């Protein structure tokens, strides 16, 4: 197993048990998101992005309830930057954009706000709320726009209590396959 996969596993071992207002732990959420990406026939990079999209929550030293204190950790940026040492943009860009995708969907999709959890609604407010028309247009022009929207959908879906699915070890070969050489 490569050193980076060991680092990722250690991050999940250290903080993966933490919850963030969703009822599921970080590791349960990551596994569900990756499972749903796999179910939908996503590319290996997209599955890995789904698995690692919230790694920014695991690599900072802030408390798990930081959003309740009115602070946005910008976990998407932190995670994307940290992962970009090891993975290419097919993994890191959707991660960077998954918060923007929530803001986008809140702006353009009727009924989207009715579907997101209370914790996601709180973080949406901290992250800037629904996009403006100008932000929507700019986001739609991003080369990883579609991947970010797909990741957001898996993110919203991956909050099922007592879900029985894959293990972290199931995703190690996929991470290994898309590591930078």
C-alpha cells in the first residue's frame, strides 16, 4: 500500500468516527458516496473523488461542530489542495467544486432546498447561500461542472443511517489506480 493511502486511512481512523450533524460518521458518509458513484457507473476518478470529497474535514484540527459556531472551514479547498499533492484534477477539481455545486443547485433547481438536510442548509448559509446569476453562468463554464454536480448528488444521497455497504479497503485499489506517478 502506498504512503498516501496510508495517510488517508490514518485520517479516517483518527476522525472518521466524527459526525457533523447528519447522523452518519465521516467514514460512513464517504463510503456511501463512493458506493453510489460506483453504482451509477462513474469513472474511477469520480469514485475516488466521492470517497475523498470531505477529507478536508479530517485534515484540519478544528472541532467537528465548527459549523454550529458559525465558521466555514472551507473543507473543499483544504481537501482539494491536500489531495492535489497525490491526485490529478479529475479527482481534486470535483472535490474543490462540490460546495459550489450545492450553491448552484440551490439557485437553479426548484425544490432542491427542500431535499437537503438541516446540517447542509446551515453550511449552505456559511458558504455564501445560493449562487447569483453571474456565479451560475461562471460555474456552468467550468470544465468540471458536470462532475461536481454528480458528486453533489452522491453527497446528498450518502447520509443513510445503518447503511450496509463497502469497506475502506474496497476503495484502496481505486485510489492506487489514479495516484499521480
